[in-house]
C-alpha cells in the first residue's frame, strides 16, 4: 500500500484533537493513547520499516497487530 502525501493541516488537526485538554506530557501521552484506541481497528497488517534491537522483526517483514499495548499503571507514591 502506497503512503499518502504528508498533509500538515490534517496532521495539525489530528494532533490538536488528540491532546485537546492535556496539561503536561503525561496527559498528552494518555490523550494519544485514547485517540488511537478509538481510531485504529484491529487486527491489521503492519510492515516493519526499520530494524530495532528490541524487536524480533527485520526490515520488510510483516506482522498482524492484534491490539494496543496496555495502559501503563501510575507509579506508586512513596510515603517515606
């Protein structure tokens, strides 16, 4: 599948929708997670575009994406 041309106006609109009410980087991350969880339909085929040490995939290989990674729990509060 051919990648569509980059559209800065569209990308800015998506960015603003994803982090509309975010205060700080943690809320921005959660905003993106929720936005993508609402928009992406699973499962889908993905193609590896770069080899990474942490991934078993090699450049050019495909994989079926089953779901989003789980949300990270908040770190514990130390009451030392």
